[in-house]
């Protein structure tokens, strides 16, 4: 992590009173000049590493807690946070950018119980979505959307946040996946973060699995759906939803040349967020706010692999529940048919013996 004092950028900070490093003895980290630590070490660390460094000593804690370091990390991790509105909201967090990063970097997986929420706890009156999409580590799309959540229309309608207008399209350099192998490559090469922010409650969380959970290409139209998402605890007030999937769908189509031939580039025509329970029902705005409020207050997990596995497990349980429901409905249908046949036979027998 540290570089030799003989390199040009660091040579100016070296002085004779700083212990040198020889083959047998290593100088302590405290021997490194503070300017070197601030300028050439801490600025090169990512968020998790900087957080770990802050636990090394009192000196490192003070240096690693500087707001400018965390602001730069947030903006490099999520370019959408450079938006003036988002920047202002982040500055209002308890520890500014450091608090925002600790909220948004991991995934909220275990919600707080409803009884643990303060009685005065109100649902968010507004949600801010800060979204960034990468292809092969290159930023291809970044946008911030503000959603009001107090209208009757929002609370009663299915929860949905759209980043693109119906007639809007975003051109990309992503090759159109004309084969299944290309779909698998696209699943690995695309990354998406969807940070949802409660500006009043001063909390944030990432609703994305980072890498795609699945990539599906329509065999006829060539339309491609790239799905991301995460699973959070349900427990909607008055309901029995155990888990809820926050699903992000990116829909893209292939462009065409003047002769009608497909080009390698795709256009994103839809980037949306919805919330779905294990019965395949989409949550309305009010229920979604309850779920998000609990998730924002909940514990955090840190495994990217775990995020994707959670979605896969959710989809597996959803299929099992659907199959069980189909079997129950099939059994009831058979009982109804058997009862009808029995009733018809009984009626026929009664009429036969009567006459």
C-alpha cells in the first residue's frame, strides 16, 4: 500500500528525522509523514479499505474520516451523487458522505420489525433514486429521479419508478446479444446500482444486485431484458408477505441501419423499478413505502454473491409456491368435478326409480 520514499511524488516529504526502512527493521506506519498518508495513500483507497484503515489507530481514524475523502469516494463509486440535489441531501447526513457510503454500499437484507420502529416514525414523503449503469467498467448511463410519495394516486397504484420517458431512448455501445453466449457475457459485463434515498429520514440503500440476475432475449423481436434486483423483508402492515423482491429491469432494443440490418449497438428504452411479493403480486405505493422504510432501518449485508443468490432463492421459492397453489387448485377442481358427477348421478338415479 505504501510506496518508497525514493519515488519522485513522495521524495519531497521525506526528512532525515523519519526512520528509514532497512532489510532487518521495518519503520512503523506512524513514521510516515502525515502529508504522504493524506495525499498519496488514503486518496488511493476504496471505501471498504478506507473504513478498515480508520480502525488502525486514532491517527488513522482522524485522517480517514475527512469529508473530502468520502465525498470523492461516493462520487467515484456512484457518479449520480454529483447531482446538486443528491449532494445537498448527503451533506445533511449525520456524518455526511461517510454515513451515506456506509448505508448505500452494502445491501439491506434484514429489516427491522414493525414494533421496533418509533411510534412517530413516518413513511418517506419523497424518494430519490440515484442510478448508474456500467458496461465493462465504463459508465454508460447515470440519472437522478425524484418521486413524491404522498398523493393518493401513488399510494393506491402499483409502485413503479421509471427513469426514461416512453419515447426516450439511450444509445449505447453494447453489442446486441444475438446468441445465448452473448447473453451470458452481457450478464457478467453489465453492472447497475440503484441507490434509493430518504431525504427526510437521512437513510439510503442499494436496491440492485450489482451484476445482472438474468438476461433474456426475445427470439422474434430481438428485445433484450436485463434484470437486476435484491430481496428485502416484507412484513407489510396487515399482510403476510415474508419477502419482497425489488426488481430493476433494463429493456434494450437493437438499432437498425438504413438497409434494415442490425447494428452492434443497443438502445436502452426502459429502466424501471418495481416491487413484487412471493405470490407474484406487485405492491402498491403505500405497501412499498412500508417495506422500504423497514429495509432502510434494517441491518446490512456485504456479499455481492449473496445478493444474487438471494434473488435466485426468492425466484425458486416463488416457483414452488406457484406449483403448490396450482396443485391445490387442481385438487379442488377434481373434487368439484367429482362432486358434480356424484350429484348428477344421484339425481339421475332418483328420477329413474321415481318413474
